[in-house]
């Protein structure tokens, strides 16, 4: 499986996606892509990094009304636990926040982990099959109430 993954890595990520992620880290805001900073190319006469256009809007979390079950991992290199806690506080309808109980589980494991079925997908399927998310799941920590008080 890994040879297949690495034969395609990193071509499934666009330059714009990586740039947007960097903008989010720098601005510390969850906002739309900032088009004000134009990176020059060989075909433009725009000096580097000139501000063009208006400031990007922040995403309005109040508009997200769908029930949310959030899976997260302590070692996810793209979603730090502090950021997960902030997201839980800002999302209005988090029903569960489930920490994946495997200490080495990281961002890529959500797709390629050897035990991802047992750790994530089986639980997700269980949750989707039961009304009101009242499911007795092993190794599930209902993190929401705790993190809203942090």
C-alpha cells in the first residue's frame, strides 16, 4: 500500500491548498483564501506580493447547522489538539469529539492507517446507524463538554 501512496505523493495537493493552509497559520483566522497577495509569474508585470483586492472574509461557524461528529488524533500533524479544541468551541453543533485511541495515529492514518477501520471507520458507521448518536463506543472520549470549559 505504501508504494502506491508514495508513487502519487504529493500530487493530490494543489499549490493553492498549501498556500491557503499557510495563510491560515500566519493569520490565525479561519478565513477564505487571501487573493490580495499576488505571486508574480513570468507573464505578469506585477511586483512581488502586492496587495490587490479586499480582505478575505472569515468563515461564519454559526451557519454550520449540520450535526458534527469529529474524529481527531493526538499526533495529527495538521490538526493540533489546541486547534481541535478551538474548533469544537466555535462549531455550534458538535455532538461528539472522538479522540482516536492509538498514540501514533496521525493525519495520514485517517486514509492509510493499518488499523483505521477498527479505530475510526467502524465507529463512524456505528454512529451513522444510530439515532441521536447514543452509541456505546470503546475508547471514545466525549471531549466536547470538557473542551468548551477550557
